[in-house]
C-alpha cells in the first residue's frame, strides 16, 4: 500500500506543479497586462487548489500512517534533525508543502473578494507565486520523475 500511495503522490506532484505554474503565470500576465478577470482564471485557481489539496491528503496519509521513514524518525525526532536527508522529508518537505497549500487557498479567497480585476490578479499572482516558490523548495528533486522510470 505504501508504494502505491507514494507512486500516486509522485505522479500527482507533476499535475499540481504544472497547474500551479500555469495559474501563477496567468495571474501575473493578467495583473501586468491589465486584462479582465474571467471564469477561466477562477477555474485555474480551483483546479490548482484541488490538486494541492489532493497532494496534501496523500502526503498526510504517507506521513502519519504508511511511511517507514517517518515512523522511524518520529520515534527519535531530535536525532533526525542532525541528518539532512531525513530532516528534509520529516520536517522541511512537510512544512513547505503545508504552507504552500495555505498560501494557495488564501490567494484564491482573496482574489474572489477583490473589488476589481487588477486586484484579483495581483492577489492571485502574489499568493500563488509564493506557493509556487515553496513547492519548488519542498519538492524532493532526487525522486524519479515518474515511478518506475528511475
């Protein structure tokens, strides 16, 4: 079960990353290009947050129930802090991703409440941009691009 959930989590990271990049770039283009907020802009945000939420759910399942790495690490958390690779998975990856999901949701909510298109795009660009930065910092780039492909 662990390998299956990890493989799904690994695959969906690319969907979430691509959606987050598209949403962020679209928001910056809208903000700087002075275009009107459209239904597609809202949908980009919705699909992005759904993908991030799915990733978070899978990550939490792995973290608390399935991962042998975190099960072992949580038994002696202090010792793990001295081992960079373990610290990344047990603390940094989880923290960056949770914060990224929160920022994406805040950006989506603030964009909805903004009074005009410029403000909607500005809020979306800033918060999705920050979420993207955290995702890029938190992705374990040493993992295979797709499971089974090495």
